[in-house]
C-alpha cells in the first residue's frame, strides 16, 4: 500500500503521539511548492527510503516528470541528511544545482522533474498538530468519509500510475422526500447510515468519498465492474432505504477522470430511470 497514504487509511482514527524527549522530537518533511496542482502537499521523510512516482517506494510523489524511483534519502551517523539521485530521467537538484549525491538541510529547495519541494524540520508535536489539520481538511464533516477534493486527487493518481480500478457512483433515492417529510436531521441520519455501511463493505485500500449532497463515490482498486457491483449490493443490504448506482472501469471506460466519472453517472441515471418506469407501470 502507498506509504504516503498509510496515515489516512482510517481518517477517523488518529493515533496519539507517544512522548519523546525534546532532543528526539524532530520530524523532517518535504513541502511541495510546485507544480500548482500538488502544491502544499507534505511528504514525511521515511529514512532511509526511496522517493519517486511508483506506489512501491517509501515516499510517493504523483507527478509524471518524477521517475518511478527517483532518489534515495538517508540519515548519516553524524546526523546529516543526504540525497542521492538514482539515475532519474530528469535529474535531482538541490538549490538549483544538479547533484549525484549531496547533503541537504532544512530550508533547502529540492527539485525532482517539475516538482519543487522545501525541506522542513519541525517538532513531533507540531507535526502531529499539522497532520490532524490536514486530515480534517480532506474529510466530509457529516459522514467522515473523504471529501470530493481528496477523491479527485486519488482518481488522478490512480490513472497517472496506470492502476486498474472501478468507480461506484451512488445517489440516494428520494432524499428530498425524507428531508421534506421527516426533516433534515433525519436526512442527515440517512447519509450517516449509508456512510457506515460503505465503510464496513469496502477494503482498507479502497477510497470512499462524499461527492456532494446525496452523492457518494467509491474507488475499488484492482477490481472489475462485477466485483464493484457485488460491493454496491452489499452496501444496500445494510441500510434502511434505497439508492441507485452506476459503475465504470479504468481503463475500459476512459483514460481521464472526467470520462470515468461521466460513464458511471450515466449508468446511475439509467438505473434511476428504470426504477421510475417500473414504478409507473405498477
């Protein structure tokens, strides 16, 4: 599993930091400054470790200009951090200078392909505080699933790494009626109930998010439409109301996020239309 996301596997379970002495209380982090689409993302250094685009490395940067295994970072016995280029396609630069092997210090600018990152050193307590804020920023406050922005980043990363996946697009049937007849509190309870069912029906490596309103999305990694359909029906069995869903696959249904989402959305509305036609004939 992608180590960059290991801390986000269960966003509702934030592990308490163990106490450390002030001398030991330091964490090194790369803060991405460019390109704009991933600016602000933070990468905690796993030492010793490899940084690159592949999901198999220790520190993952989802950007095409970064080699799959781009550079190796370690802490020497004297406490100095070093970075070594691993024959990358676009090279490794420290403060604008191309390097093969170099020491790096907090404040240094590291460039891998198009990616520019600033090395930071912070206290363990400060790092935990920022990590909590970061996790809260990618969660939907009502359902505690991921939010739409996090989902959009994840689907881009999967496509970038050419990883097979299925997308389940879910829309709650008649949520407006629930809100109108029973009130928005009951409507919110229905959304929370669905979120709980989704969490208990998917694997730890899958990604579930609230897309907006009464719409939810699930990225089922490495799975076909048949597997995704079984998951969707499993979710249905655990809730007290109904929903419609549509499923698409990468790369069969498109090579861009918009194409994959659109295809799943089209199939969702085909299911909704079929339900309405059946109800009309009764």
